C-alpha cells in the first residue's frame, strides 16, 4: 500500500520543496558596498568616546575616503519592530538622529543616558504612570547604541555600538560579580588566512600596501580557505579571538560564563564562495573558519576580504589581493 | 366551514318592501288593493343558513341574491322567486334555504294573512373558524436519536400515518381535544401516549422509542415512549455535516472533521497550518467541543489529520457566529463534534491505513446496557521516510509525528438514562533543523503539543419529557515551542490543567415554549514559560516576513495564570404563529476570575506580587426564525461574546497582567430556501465587531508590564452563500462562497488595516457521485484570495551581524496571490462477507498548480518570490470495517 514513489512524493510535498531559490549570494562585490564597521573600542561605557571606521569596497577594491553619512540614532525600537533599530532612524529631519559627520570614519560619544535609553535601566516614568519597560539584552547580555550609516548609493546600514551597562534588577551579589569580572569586548582580529589547493597549503598575505606581490592562482581553481584567530584564555580576559565573558542569565538571573562565537564573512570581487559565512559557535573550541572559493575563469586581479564578527558586536577584517591567470 | 349569512330582519325587510322602490315592493294582498291595511309585518323566527357554494369559494368573494318570498298565513314559505340573481349556485343555495324559513305570519287588518316580501340574501366569504388541530412530529430511536422511518402512527379519530425517511409524520385535520397516539412498527411493540390538541394550533412532538430487538426478551413487554422536547434547532447560522457524507469529501482522505475546512465562513488555511479561520477571526478565537468537552484543537499539527477518529464521529457542526447562550468564552466561531452511537449488538470496528498513518476503531456491546469503544491513530511517516530516503531526512523536513486515542465506556442504567465515561489523548511533535556553516544561522525548531481529557457524561430523560445532560471533564493541554536561530532562543511553553462542567436542562413546557437552562463552568490553571524577544513569535499586526531571523533580544518570564468562570445561562424557544416563527431569547451571565502570580516583571529579590481581577460579562443573545413556507426560512441573530486573554499574554514581561476580557458582538441575518435533501440555498449576511483586543503597546517604549494593551478593535463583515444537496441515493455536494472583510485597528480612532487572516473571496465546491458497483467519484474545487502581508520596500545592512534587515511598507497592504486547487477522489467499496472494504485514491492538486502560500525574500530583500504549496499529491488508502 505504501510505495517508495509515493513516499518520496510525500517527502517532497512536506518539505515544501516548492521553496524558491535565489541567486542572492552576498559575497560577490559587484558594486560599491559597506561590508563592515569597526568601532574602537568595541564596547564603551556611557559617556565614553569611540571611533568608527568603515570597510567600504567596490569591484576595484577598497574605496578610499567614501562619503558616508554617520549618525547616532536616539530613537528606541518600537515593540512591534523585529529589526535592531527604529526604521525612523533612516529618515531625515528627526532631532533624535544626531549627525556624526561624513567620511570613511567618524568619532562619537556614548550618551550619558544610553543605559536608560537602550539599556537595562528604566527611563524616568511619567508622573502617575509605571516606569517604561527597559530594553532587553541580546543573547550575550549586551546593549547597543544605534549608529546609522548612509552611503552615497542611498543604502542604509547600522553599526550598533555595544555599551557597558551594569545589570539592573539583580541582587547585590550578582552585581558585584558582574562589576568585578566583566571584561568589555575587544574586536576580533585575523591571525592568518591560508589556502589549500592541489598544489598544497599556502598563506595568503594581506594586501596591506607593503608592496608584497599578490598571490597568483589559476583561473577557475578551487581553494579551501581557512581564516584563523587568536586563542583566548578560558577566563574573562581581553583577547582578539573568541573571548570568554560574563553574562547575566535572563532566566535564572545568575552570572554565567560564556564564550563568544566568531563568524567570518567572505567577500570577493570575483569567483564564488561555497558559503557567504562560516564560523564557530561559542561551544566550538575551533580557532578557524573555512570556506571554498572558486577563482574566476578569467585572468585578472581579485580583491578578497574576510570580516570577523564576534558575538558581542566586535568586528575585524583583513583584505587580500589575488591574481588569476589562465 | 367558511360561511356567513347576513340576515336582514324581517321588519326591516318589510319596511324595505314597503318603502324601497327598487328592491322591494309590497306584495299584493289577496283582498283588493287598498281595501286592507298591513297591521304587522311577518317576522322570521326560523332562519336556515345557506351553504356557501363550494364552486364559488375559489372566486374569493361573496354575493347577494334578492328573493321574493310568498309567506302563508301560517308563516310558512310557499313561493320563492329569484328577483336578482347572483349566479345559479348562489341562487340555488339561497332559494333552498329560504324555502325552509318559518315566519310569524303577517297580519292584515289585525288578522294573519298571506303576504309577499322581498328578501335580500347575502353570501359573505370569510375565514373559517378553526375547528381542527395539527399534530406533527418525529419518531426517533431512543438510544441513538436517529430517526425511524416506516413507523405507523395512529391518532384516534384522525387515522394513521407512516413516518418518512426523516422519521416525521403529520396529521393536518385532527379534532381538538385529547387523543391517543399509538405507535407501532417493525422492531417496536405497540406503545401509546396521549396528546391534547388545540383547535387552530400545531402541536409538534418528538417521540423517542426503544427498539424491541435491542432489549432482552424478558423486558420486551415493558416498553415505553418518551415525549422529548423538540429536537434542538440548529443555531441561527450553522452548517452540520453527517459523518457518512463528510468522510467522502475529496481532499480529506476520509477524515470526517477535515470537512470543516470546506464549510461556509471558513477561510482557507495556509498549507500545513491546520488553522481554523472563521469569519476572519483569529484561529484561537474559534473553540472546539467534543460532546460538550472543550478541546484545544480540531487538527493535529500541520492540519493533515483531525484529533478524533472519524468512526467515532456522528456529525460535525460549524457555527461561525451568532450562537446561543449555552456556549461562551469565545469571540470567534464554534465547532461542535457529536460522537456517534455504539451499535446495539456485537463487535464492530474498522482499520484504515494510508501513507501518513494507520487508525483503528473497535466498538463492542457487552450487554444491552454496557458498551465500549476504543479508537486510535498513529503516524509513521517519520519512520518510513528514512528507509526510502536519506536517514537524516527528518533534520531537514518538518515531518509531523502524532498519535491520538479515544475511548468510551457506555452504561445505560435505564432506558431513559445514559452514563458515559470517556477519554481523549492527542500528541504532536514536529522538529526540523536547518544546518549552516554559519553558527549564527543554524535553525532548530521543535514544536510539541497535545492534550488529554477524561469526562463523564450523564444523560437523563425524565418522565415529563425533560432532558438533562451533565458533563464534567478534566484534562491537560500542553504546547511547547522551542526555536533557536543561531544564538537567539525563542521558547514558549504553556501547560494547562483544564476542568470544565457543563450541565443543561431542557424541556418543552408548553406546546409553544421550550426552555433551556444550564451552567457552563471552566477552570484553567496555566503555567507558562517564555524566553526570547517580545516579537518572537510575531503577533498579528507586527511587521514580519516569513523566515526572518528573530530579533536578538532575550527576555524571560514564567508564571501561573488561573482563569475560572462559571456561567449560568438560559434561553427560551418560543414558537408562535403555529410554529412558523421561533423567537429564541437567551442570556448568559459569565463572571470571570483571573489571577496571575506576578503583577510586575521580576526585579532582584523583590517578591512577586500577584494580581487577581474579576470581570463580569452579561451576554444577551437573540435569534429569530420565521418559516412562512415549509421550504423558506428567514432568520436573524444577535449576540454578545467575551473571552479571557491568552495565558501567555498575561505575562508581566511579554504581555500585560491587567488585560481585560476581549469582547465581540455578532449580528447576522439570512434566508434558507429549499430542503437539503433535495436542494437548499442559504445566504447569510454577517457583521461582527470586537473590542478590547490585546495588541502591542503603541508607545515606543512600553510601560513596565504593559507590553500589550487592551485597546485593539476589529470588525468583520460579509456574506456567505451555501447551495447544498445532502447525501441521498447517489449524489451529494455543495457550493459555498464567502465574501468578507476582516480588519483590525490598534485603538478606536486608529486606521483599520486588513487583518492577517482576511480572505476576501473563498469559494469551495464539493461533489461526490456514486457510480454504481461500489465506485464513487468525487471532486473538490477551491478558490481563495490570498492572505494580506506587509510588503518589504527596502532593506538596510546590519554591520553587527553582516546580514540585511527589511524595511517595511504599509501593514498588510499586499496579498499573496489567489489560491486555486482541484482535488479528486476515487473510491471502490466492496464486501467480503460481513466485512466492508473501501479503497480510495485521493489526489490533491490534480493540476499540479503551484499555489503561492507565502512570500519569501532574497538575503538582501531585493527579490521576492513565493513558497508554493503542495504539488500534486496522491494519497492512497484503504479502510476495512465490520
């Protein structure tokens, strides 16, 4: 009564195998785009200063001195919005969108009331009303100040700056542990990028302007790429790899020790990647992320970028230049 | 007899005869004219009514005949002549009557004398005074309540009649007064009862009789007849489908309860959702009762199967709105599942199997008073698929895993009482995983749900004809959704203990009033646990696109909610105008007590403060049915409805512990023309408004413990049409069409938007034809407007995650394209001895049309396409019953 063909039909049907496919890889750079924003420090306290720098690239490589519009958005995200910022942050004319100037970098200061606006502290109540609901932390226990970036093509981006806010609504013991042991986030950094092909492993040298000749690869050749980062202590310490950090468990309201995940986003001006992103979860002790890159079938120069993002909002990147030849 | 005669007094006639130059003239006396004087005119002392000619009744009007009467000196009439004719029939009647008149003789000169006068005889047609009564009714099997055909019903002085296929009989001309009603027939001993009938009134009765062969031989002389209240009229708007008809509907794979999806007023649910969307209401606002036992769902997850074995079901009835006061705690529709009777003898059962699951049902009667039924179903697709495909297919495909079981023990301590102990259990589990090289993009989802119920049902029919039903039930509901999108968790778990008590009493207190009164109580203790973002899972009215990662914000709350209410209710079915009009006013008084263990979000070591709130809902209901003709019924209904908020919405972190009762008002009217067994047409116009709906706080930063507020309003309006031919010899089918609009607003005065479950047009056509030789061919065609969705008008890049986020346009301002699907079912029935076998092939979407079910977007939200629904899907199965 039950045939194999019918079962397969059921499987196909139930899988909603009818989901469409898109040619929507975000890894290949065909037009100028903002790939990442790094803030330094990666986590700042209320009232603290931080700087922002953008990785803005195009088919010809990094775009120098891009005319990016930077702004701090002081609008809170409505409760019916699933995104990380209030959509009104992208409008113009709001007094809550504070311009930080134009350019490839910007400097800003975390508002002194950031932990009220975007953190665990309840804003002052209106007389006769309960206190407003505080912002919920992310899965790492963090809170973020919205930074919005507009590029010359009209594309908006956000680059939230993690802010250090003492937890609210916890016991003194918990507060003491967090205050003493929490180490603000540090941006991750790429230790190395290696490639493996039929000719064996090789280290890809960053295109840092030091005059190093770009690596030459065969057109159409497949490479296993591996990006690595530093090994970090298992206790909370500043580190450019997957850091261990203290967090407040929202369920038990106790302090827990977690480890950052690190995700590598892969970008290139040519060829194709097997995955747009790859990485290691917080429970995965690995120190690298791998991907498969297929070189373009034409000769020329290919720019390649790897952006590392840790779970607490830290960002680091490195650019590489490759030559393909037939 | 409709007859009335105007009799002019003789004196007046005499005066007329003397004074009227036209119509009367003084008769010529026997003496010479002028020699005598009329000293006393004749006086009519014996009047004879002339019958109104039957041949003239059809004309609908009366007539006047002017006669010349010759009256003798003794007062008799010896001559009658027509002076002014009104036609032969009237003339003859008038002349015949006048000849028998007797007068006090006229006196001429003080002495009795003969005389001639003119007499005007008027015939006036009028309605006859009622002189007879009507007795109509139905004979049913006392055990099964099924109608009995072919039963002889005799009424003293009125003859006898035989009940039709619906068990109905009727006597149109019965003399008023007491009568003995005798009932006899195959399988029945002669039984008698008495009825007192009133002239000009119709008395409608229902007799529940016990079949002789269902009783032990020693008891067969002790038969009785129970005069039951009239069969409960359907709610003012409802559609009921018998199980035998429902299981043959294409697309249901023989599942009786899946027929609800094709009834008028029901929107087409998205594939795999199993949701019941009735008149545009939220699925959770429509409630399901199985023999008065509330259950949380009608279908297993995905909607592939119902939670009750089809062989247990007698019928399913959908009431989209305007229902009576016996049900409450819901502002949407109502689905009632009636469990069927257990056969009178022997062991019966069925086994069925198809690609999804197998099911079995066994019914056994151990004596005339004790019977048992056990049924169950178990899915096995999750076990079969890995055998034929990759072993880890379950990680990628959300394969439903479910089972359900039901049991009933029936004890009938007397012929008029039944006690039933029953149990239900249902369990669902669905899990899937989307792997990724990106740990922040790994998706895992597990959704487990289920419920259990035990109940005791006591039915008693008293000697005075009243019916009493008491149904206490106890059970649990469980629902656990655990979703992880990378590091972002979403957990929502609600476990509830549910106790309910429904008790009703119903009696025909007079020939024209049937009273219903009862109590409907429910106690629910829910423990919820929720973790994740406030917007995950999304609510209706949120900006959201399918597949979007949940916001990376994590909150947590858990708590206990107790919601209890015990509602007395009453209604009266008042039959007036000879039963042509039924006015059914009712009222339900529903006091709610809701307690939460936490009024504010947890804060440090501050102890939680609970909150108890009491709300009272007074819910008047009214329905009126007018049946001016046997095949024409007009009906209107109105009612107010309330329901408590969902337990998880009372969370101090994710919701609002002070949410009040949601309320709705239903107004509807319609007409039914024809009879379902031949062909019926039913049209209903409806309008419902709802208030105090739980919606997101409109504040950019909601106040503490007020993430939700009770300001939402809604409205739903439309018209539904049903053309139906019920199952008869070879064919059944129906066509339903619903035109509706369902909208919501976040607060009074705020603009309305199309509700996420709004479907403007829903058309469903179902037909099944018995081809003979056991073959049956059926088809189902469905068309539905797509659900509204919020468009994505742009996107922005999130530098923190390296992903894109959507920018939304106006809420629910675009729609998924229309749904069109044709399903076909072919079955073959045959018998092997006492065993019946049915093999069927149910092919869904025979045209293999790719119906869009949901929008999906590319990673950067620059491209939009559709997830399409099930491709052509043949499901073969078989059912063996005995």
